[in-house]
C-alpha cells in the first residue's frame, strides 16, 4: 500500500489528502473514494471516520483518499467546498498514478462531512468553486455521493452549530443558511446519492436524511436510502473496529452499509 500526504493549497496546512493506494493488480482498475470525516465543521473526526473507512472499502475495489479540510471558523463557506473540489481535481489529474478510473470517483461523508460530501454532488456549480478550480465544466461533479448520518438542512436546530461554524458566525443570515441548505439546491444535475441514518440519532436529526431523499425524489435523481431503527450518532463502520468502547457502535446490521454502498456504486458503473 502507498500512503502519503498531499497538500492541496500552497500555504494552507489545513487542507490535505491522506492517500491509501493498494498495490496494483494486473488488468484491474480501481474506483476512487474521497472520504470526508465529520466533526461539526469544528474539528475533524478522522480516527473513526477516516482511515478505517479507507481500509473497509479497499476490498470492494477502491483506492481511498481521506480529506482534511478547514474547520474551527478559520474560513467561511464555500472554502471547504473549494478544498474538496481541489481534492477531486488532484485525484482525477493523477488517476493513472493512483490506478483509478477518473470517471468512477465517489465521495463519502459523515455527519458534517456528509454535508460537505453532499455539497460536492449538489453545489458543484457554485460560481466561487468554478472560478477557484480550473477544470472543464461538469468534471468536478463526482459519480455519486454516500451520505452517512449527514447534516443537510439548518431547519433542524439540533445541529445548527455546524452551519454556524461553516459561516464563522453565531448569527448566520437567512441568505447564508439558504446557500448551504442542500435540499434547496438538489436538481437534475445533482450526483446520485446513497443515504444512511439511524431513526433515533440524538445529534443529527434523521429528518436530514429524509429531507434530502425527498429532494432527490422530486428531482428524479437516483438515490438509495437506509434508515436503521436504533443507533447513536457517529456509527462509523458500525463494527468493533470503530466501536471504541461503546457497544452500541457495534451493530452487525448497520455495519452492512459499506457493502450496500459499494453495491449501489456498482449499479451506477
């Protein structure tokens, strides 16, 4: 395996990729997976939602890239989306070296990282992003996005802090909140989505997942939705690898989401 750290912007040590590249197999080209850990746009939860995710997807034919992005109210939106898009550009520009098919690039995100992952698939036409990242129109959009207990909409107040951190203020305007409300921007150009959540998530309301699924249904964009009845926020892999001493994080049914997401991605190939 090849593991290295790639900084995405000169002079910015907050925005970088950690690569997880399997040794090549003759006549086999892998998909690419950009992994975006959560943390409420206040921190990066990479110990559970980064490297373990990369290793879990590798047997399904992926090379993986864990994104670290600007958090802690250092830069307002869309700085984080620009960083994620620069990551997509780097992966596609170096597809041959990484042994991946640049047309089979997926993005998976967790919690607030799910918001950023959704942004790559829905807000990829943002004018500031298009100006900041030099790629042919449409090439910044991933093949699909995997949204795992995602933050989607500021209308669900139990995780409004993500949007406050995103805009670097305790009082974001209605215009700012609307600009970052994913469900308001899903359209015919959005990337297909795989969505997973638990019904009794006490940190990020499950209605975030239901709301974005409804937006996808209205836009007639393919999506797959899984809602599990019981599980705390931050399930990560849902197995003993990311249990970290909390038994409820280890649930075999929820742990199936990785296989289900990989199968879903294969249907889009």
